[in-house]
C-alpha cells in the first residue's frame, strides 16, 4: 500500500426490515449513521468505514465474494446461500427484527400431515429453496419445492400442501389457520466477514473493535444500573434480592454502619424490585441508563 493511502473497511448493512434496528444498534454502539432517502451508501462518522445497503437475502454472497469485507445478515440467509464466510458475532437483541426468528414447516389446520415424512411427493412453497431442499434431504423426503414471491401463509391448501415460512411470534401462522408441524431453523442476525479480509491485520483489528462495541451495546439493551446505600446488617438480605449481571460492587462509606451497592439488572424487574429494596432498608436508590456493557 502506498504511503498516505486511506484504509477502508467495506461494510454491508441490511436494507429492508432490519435497516432501522441496525441504525439503532450502531447509534447505541457509538456510531452516527445517516440513511439517505434514496442513497444506498449511508454516511457514518468513521472515515475508515464505507457503508453500503444490501438486501439481507444477498448479503452473504457479496461478503463471500469479497465485494464487501463484512456485513450484517441473518444466519438463515448465510445458510440459504451456502456462503463460506466467517461468523464474528451473534447480534440477537431485544429489539424489533433483531430477536430470534424461526423458519416453520406449516400446513392447513385439519390436514392429515403430521410431520415432514408425510410430505413425500407433495408441493411446498417457500422463500428459502436451498434451506428447504436440504431439510427434506435430511428427512429422506422428495417433494416439489416452489419459490414463493410473497403471501406464503395463504397458499395452503390450494396452491401448496405445506409452506416453510419465517415467523418471530407465530401470529401470522395462527391468523391464517395454519398448524406448525416442525421447526426447520432458528435464526438471528450475525456479523459476518470475508475470510481473506481477516488475514489483513488492519481489517481484522477494525472488525474486532466494531464487534466489541456492537456486542457491548446489545449487552446493555434492556438493562439498567442501580445504586443504593444499605446498612451492613441488611447487606446479605439485599444481595440475595439482586438478580445481578455478575457480582454487585460493594463499597465502604464514611459511616461504617452503611455500604454502597452498585449493580446491573434487567429493566423489567425494576418496578417490583425497588419497593422491596426500600422495605428491606435500602436508601438513596438511583436507577441510571446504560449504553454499553463490555466484558
């Protein structure tokens, strides 16, 4: 590389349903990302990263080819494309479209199908042709697999005998009076990399730092910090009440009869926990937001 040439990490962000939440994740991780109304090249406040919006379904293929050094996509689309990439991190988070989803084998309620073995010679509609064919081979089933361009859940029993479709809550499956007979795959978003890119020390370090910050932001999601003062005589009882992320920090105060506790807990339990702590004698309770948890 010639002197003064700027190094760039080419990173793909998923366009579509994952885009908004991905922007939220990067913000939480400390990166300012701006999506233009019509641009496929978002801006980021890191001059060493070049972003490009790519459909999640195609991301793994472009990362494998080295068009992108790394990208974010679901493990389902990595497997669907059969892409040989390096997985750097599971980015499952308690946010819309970043939770775990399932690819479900479903049939119409009232049908006689009980499992995949009953679909021999039948017609299956799905968006994931590769995943479906591999799934059927594992079960020794030969069936007609057809690509679905949308509205997959409405096709049984007229247009297909069964479907393999993705669901986060299963509400669409139930709404269309379908019955799940198997789970084909559970999937979460992943940070993936072009394998040769990791042989470049600069890119490998850049990606490792990015991974650290993204995982730190996810670790803090849905959690808060909690500080309080507790009498030493009540310390054991209070510690038993705290569902801590690791061991709470206990510090001495100028008044030897009291100690300070600092801990991290799930935000969902705060409303029930704080009144219990007050009843136990905790005082000066402070709840504070977290942006990242590292380590």
